[in-house]
């Protein structure tokens, strides 16, 4: 998304090979056991659409479009097998600013399979198998029309049919702990804010502190071989840690989700996180909250921006400083809940060393509102803001190559998710991208969009 020289600097380079940056996104599909404790379900009083006559089991009341498929789904569930197809499509347009005006359509079909291994085998207790496959199509708006690196859509990606995740989860210690191994996406479990999941811009999922800094990290739509340990010794507190192969491969290279170029130079990516769960234990009363702190460490040999610029100018070579790291915190908190009305808030922040990270500081925050329109208790409205702080070291190195200074990129988003039925939603969206910094010369951009989602 940058000119060739700026692209070299925008990613921290290892001594062995260049590391390309991919845009931030998020794991947007709910998966059993994937969400950390404290998941906001959005549950509320059941609403209805004016003028429709509902009957039990009618198409307007069921959770999925296809329902129980003449009891076929129930028979599968009885045997421990769940198949969950989901389709999301959207149209996004840049109506002012950015690189140029224009609109795109894109979408994704997700087919998830979950298997209770105890039911299937009769002996493998507390174990689950999960996999999901993605079909992505269409063009993203950011690169061609807006010029941002936050990514205006959290579903856009390289057009292909691919596996996203494929893992086995083994529970133990009376289900207070689990060990997961296989192909996994880090953004399905780490640095997750459940309230920020409402928003369409990618930075409110896998924020740019991860997506813009690390070498092809395991975030939507890609994953990496890894292992994750989760422990919840008491109901109010949990710990989790994960280790992933250090380079998932670029989306247009690892197009199937199985093609990894294993080598020592790619290193290992570690995540660790601890969380406190407020008012989520049995018999608790009061507003629910989740508070998390975490960090990441990437063991590849990263080089400084100043040395990369010197190499480009022919006055020096890359200066490897070793591993990369960063820290983050996440807050999800209900701030009001009464008479079917709910207000929830989130905030996330983090930092990473500026000599090797394009984004050395990050902050986002926002609100969810549900139940405020009579009869529309399933609808959710939201407003959110993010700020990606661009490293001063990067900016100075980039200026030494004759490019203008870079400071940061801001995203303001307002959205409203309309639950037409339990299985179908329509979501109009507005984004204002301030100082987009993915393509040099991009102007403040106004993006309008409409997304629809169907659960089959």
C-alpha cells in the first residue's frame, strides 16, 4: 500500500529476509471455546418486526435460515456434530477524500464444523475438534480508494477458498483448563473486545499494534500452527498463553491455509494474557465487566528503521536488535442495564518499541447501545474511535529517503446493526478516516457502507 521505499520501512525486517505487513482484521466468526470468558452475547428481550405474524418454528423465529432441516440438524447434534454456514456480503464506497472516489463489493462464506469427540468416539472425554473454511471474493476498499492501513473492512482478503482454523481442544482439571493445538488464529482468543466486534473497520478487531507490525501474523483470514493453554483456576480469573509459528505466509502466497515455509529465521510468536471477570460468577449481581492485560513476543531478528534507511541509501547495513515485543490492555464493561436497555463500553490500548515497529502506540474505545428503539431489542448501535500512533523512528527514517513525515491514523466509525430476524442482519455503516497513512498523499476520507449477514 506504500511506495516501495516506504513499504520496506513500514515493516520490521529480519536479517534473513524482508517481512511484509498485512492489514489488521479480525476473527469475526463465533466458534465454540474461541471467545475468552466474559463474552457479550447481546441477549435481550425478544423483539419483532411490525406487520409480521410469527408462529413457533416459522422462518421469522428460527435461529438459522434453514432451521432444523427436517430434523437432520438435530440428528447431527445428537451425534456430536455441528455444521454452521454463514454468509456476509457488503458494499463500501469512498465518497470523499482518500485516493479517489469509488465503491467495491466483497463478501465471505464461512463453513464451520465442530465435533464433540466424546460423543463421536465414546471414550475421548472433554475434547472438541473444530475447523472452518472460508471463500473470500471481491475487492477491498482501502488499498485502491482510501489509502489507509487500518482496513475499512474486517472481512476483505485475498480472493480464494482456504482453511482458516483446524484444531483439537482438550479440556482437563474438571474443565477449568484446556490445551488447544493445530492451525489457530491468535485474534480468536487474544486481545479480544466483545463490544468492539460490532464494528466493521478491521482495526477494531486485530488492532494495528499486531496487524501492522508483525510478519504475517495469525489473524483473520490466516492462521498458523501453534498451541494454546487456557487455565481458569477460579471463576473470576483466567490465564492463557499461546505459541505460533512466526510467519503465516502472505495471503496471496499461502492461499490454501496449509502452505507454510518453515525455517528457523521466521521465529516463534508468543502471546500471553490474564483476565479478571467482574460479576460473571454464579449468583453475582451487578454490571458485567472483563479486564485483560497481555503481551506478545516475536523471536525473529528484527532490524531498526534507521539501519534500513541507511541500507537503502547505501551508507550502512541492517542492524538486527533481536526479538520484537509489545503490551496491551482491554476493558469491556456494561455501564447501564435496565428495562431492556443496555449500554456497554470498551477500550483497548498498547505500545511496542518504536525503533522496529511501524505502529508504536495504539488506542481505541467505543460504545454499544441496544434496546433503545421500541420493539427493536435485538438491534445494536455503536460508535467507536481508534488512533494508531506511527513511530517517530519510522517517520525520521522515511524522511531521510525524501518522504514526508508520518504521525498517525485515526478512525471514527458509527454503525447500526438491524436484526431483521435471528438469522439475518443488515448493518449500515459510516467511517471517517483521518490522515490515512497507508498510501502517501491520501486525504481524509468519508466511507459509507452496508453489510448483510445470514446464518444458514
